[in-house]
């Protein structure tokens, strides 16, 4: 087992004054077993899905592999749904949840979160020929949205009567309207924008500005300061050395936001 990365992390933790809780030490258990068990999505591309070879692929899968590699252990991917990912963590079936997990007060009451590792947001996207950077600059443009979606409700409250909003019944309708130039811009999620980019279209949706930001975090059990600090160190290093940028470009087709 490759221990050099782990020893460097442990040294950093010691310098920061972290001490293992008396009742548990998840990081030590992972190192002793040689395996990191990670809950990952299987039906939410591009974060996680099953490829043609029946292997799990996606942003979250690459992130899980990166963390295991930096710890010098193997990774065991455990497919989960939105409903069971936190119970799997709390019952010890997994060590981490890397499953496009958002942070909210209800979840923070029962588990801990690392620093953000992936962007998840609604924004205004459009071709590079259109230069807008705020809601105030949308005057005169037609914006496509999916009816009733978060971005529809949010944008409707923000724009004035000089902005035309065209509503479509589903994401496919919104995508088609953009690709056929029925609308100038679209307000949608970065996951939908990534799905458009997968088609390698002649009109590529570039992010103009955020409408609502809700990044993804890695979940772990409470009172595991050493594991929390170790994963945060890996995330910070991956941001600094470009590893996380490469994952974002691979799966989302967009650079990481500067404030992630």
C-alpha cells in the first residue's frame, strides 16, 4: 500500500492540532482495511451513471478514485439513490458520500460536509457571440427556460418587461430551442448545459452568469476530524494542481467557477 500521501496528510493534521476522537477513527480504519467505500450515483449523469461496459462513470466516480489514490488505498464504489445515500453513511456501509450532495441545515444536523468539490448551479448560458454578465444586461434578448423549473421561477422575479421569456415543457424542448436559435440564451442548470455540449453542437452554451448557486459537497459522519481534514486537503490540492479542473472539463465541459 502506498503510504506517502497518507503520511503527509497525517503530518499536516498534527500541525493543525487535530486529534482522533476516542470512540472512532474512520481514517485509520480506512488505511488499515486498504479500502475506501464511497457512495456514488448511478442514474444522474454526468455525475454518475452506468457505462456501456456496466462500469460506473462520471464526475463523482472520478472524484472518488482521486481521493482513494491520494490516500493510497483502493476504492469500492457503492451505487446509491438520493433517498438512501445518507442512511448508507450513517450505518457504516460507506465511508464517504460523493453523490452530487447539496448542503442544507437538515443534513448538517446529522452529517458533516467537506469543502465544495463540484459546481452545481443554475445560470444563463449562450453563444460566445452574446456578451451579457448580469440580469440587467438581458434587455432585448429572448431567454428560453423549462416551465416551472427553479431557473424559470427565479428569473421571472428578476427580469423586467423588456426581457422575453420563452417557456418549454421539458429540458429537451429548452435544448432544442437553443440549438435551433429560437431563443438567444437559455437559463438552465449546468448539468443540462453539459448534456448539450455532449452533442458537440454548432452553437455551444457558454456560462454568462449564475442565477442560483448550490455546489456539491462530500458527506461524512460527524466527529471524524481527521478524515474531514484529509479529504479537504485532497480537494484543495486537486484545485491547486488542476486535477479538479480536468474532471470538470471532462464531465461538465465548463471550467470550475472561480469561487468554488
